[in-house]
């Protein structure tokens, strides 16, 4: 056979068995990739992005528990929007309690920042449902081991009531605020709308 003679079509076309083997190999590789991605997504290494994805898909809450142990919503004055100094207003509410009283996360979220400075003194920021940010300020201190990027559940202790920042010398309290897509809004109605579930623990009834 001369070199320029075309090969028979039967030699150039893969057999049905060979095509089947190729598809089986491709399906096996695809299945392996799916399993690997699923295992990685459900591992503890992906806890933060997995939680962030879940929070972003959740709607803003319509009711929340008081973040300070032993305090009920009816004891909290609505001071949101009240004048503060010459050029600002109160962008949250003040929850007064004994120094050192535990301050808890009002819901599931991710600790976005743990820092000290400015008006808020010792403070914690938590990213919550609908990517809203929860601000806990004037803390006496933080819970041991609390770090940025930690995934927290509702009721997790973040810190303790104090008077740090520009609250120094005032009665100990937590300044608590919520920041949505359009900035800070009054969080007290959410606390007043909270109804503990029947049989809830004391921490959940706060």
C-alpha cells in the first residue's frame, strides 16, 4: 500500500466498545471531581465560606433576643437617633447591666472583627444573615480565644459588659447596633418582637 493511500474507514473510526470505555473514563473522572469538591466544601476548612454563603441567602431577622444576659427588652430605652455631641447621633441602643455580664451573639454569624479603639473601645463586629453587621461595643473584655473569622452560633459568648472607649466612667453598658445595606437602623423593635421558644434554656430567654 502506497503511503498516500487512505486508510480504510473501519480503522479510522473507534469501535463502539472503545467509545464506551472513553465515556466511562470521563464519567469516572467527573464523579471523582464532584466527590472531591463536595468533601472539601463540607470540611472544616470551608466552614467560613460555607457559612458566609448560607448567611447571604438568609433574610434579615424580624426578631432577636437581647444580647446581654438577664436583661429584658422592656428595660431598654429607645435612644436610637438621639443627639450625641455636636455632629452625630446615636447609631444603636445602650443596654445597661452589671460589669462583667456576658454578652452573646444574637444569631448565627461570622466574627468580622475584634478590636479596641475609637469611640467603641473594646468591640466585636459579627456578620449575620443578609450580610448585616452587628456591633457590640464598650466591652470590658472579650471571651478567651475569640478571633476574627470565627463562626459563632446564636448564644455564643462574645465578651462582657464594660465601659471602654468613650463610655469610660459611665455606668457599664453594651452599645449594640445593626448595620444593614442602608446603614444603621433601630434594633430595639427586633428585641421587643422576640418570643422565646417553649422550653428554651435561660440563656435563650434573655
